[in-house]
C-alpha cells in the first residue's frame, strides 16, 4: 500500500467500529498517525491499540461542543497537528413523519448535523493557520434522493452536503479542501441485523449486485483526503455501486 499520508495526522470521528474504524485503519496503512474519536471512548481506545503506529483513541461526543473542544485540543497536544478530518460519526432514529418524536428528531440532528459543524469549527482554524488540510464529510445517497421513514436522517445528510459546499468556498482560498461522500447500501453491523429479503432487495437495486464494504467507503475517504485529489474541492462523490443510476 502507498504512503500517501506519511507524516500526517488524520482525525476520524465515529471510529470505534464499522466504517470509521475501517477508515482509520486505511489511513494508518498509508502512513498516517490516526486519532480515533467516538462517544464509545473505550471502543476507540481498543481500536487504536489494535492499529498501533501511535494511534490515539479518545472519547468524544460530537454533539457536545465542550467534548469536541477538549478532544481536538488533546489530539493537537499529543500529535502536534491535524492534516485530515473525516466527519464520519452518525446515528439513525428512523420513523415515518407522524411517528417521529421531538427527541428522535433532535438526537439525529445533534450528532449528524450539529456534530459535523462543531468538529469542523474546532479543527478548521488549525488547518487554515497552517495553510493546508483536507476535510471529508460523510453524507448518504438518501441526502440526495430522500428515503421513506427517515425525515431526520435525510435532513441531516442533505445539510452536510450543503455545508460541504459552503466550507469549500470559505476554506478553499485558505488552502483547505472540503469534499463529501454519499455511500449507498453498505454492509455494516446495522445491515447484518436486517432480514435476508431486505438485504436481497438492496443488492438487487445496486447495479454491481452487492452491498458495499466498509473498505470501499474508507478508500473513498482516503482518496479525497490525499494529494491525488489536490484539485478536487466542494464535490460530492457517490460510493453506491451505481445505485444512483436507478434512483
């Protein structure tokens, strides 16, 4: 594997498991020192220990601005810099419109939208002061096309796409690129618990005929954060196996 991130530090949110952990592993394999943050601090620490290479595991609740500020400060103290930010953390509380309560609405917005805003707000000044950096936000194909029973989740993922484009304009002139990915159906712990007929339906809708792997998403994050994407800014990259074609 390449060493595109040798000497760089990558901060990955929601990194204790799933896509976040796979992304941290990918960056470490390409030479980065990774900081894994998650509301599950113990899980982040275990993942960091497994990765090695000086990886840092910390508890961080992206929905709590004080927690975000403490976490970012600790990463900067221990690693000295942050070159890459991967805003991956997210939750779901699915229900149809009439059944979505205030608590479920607020919880999803707090993590998936406000959390992305707060982490980026904390990290961006460090990047702009140095005149370089790459931020990649995790959205979803549903942020582009909607999905039944996900008013709160779709609202956040559409909002992340909008913020990506704003920040690409604001931070690009200061040397910081901001892009976004929109995964389709990805094989995770959540999808593993779904009925077989639902999984079969997901595969049937995807032209490549399979669910995406967490490594597929990690590779997209790594590409957009790398110098291979040095002139890519404000873009939305679909990681969906062609699902968008039939949407």
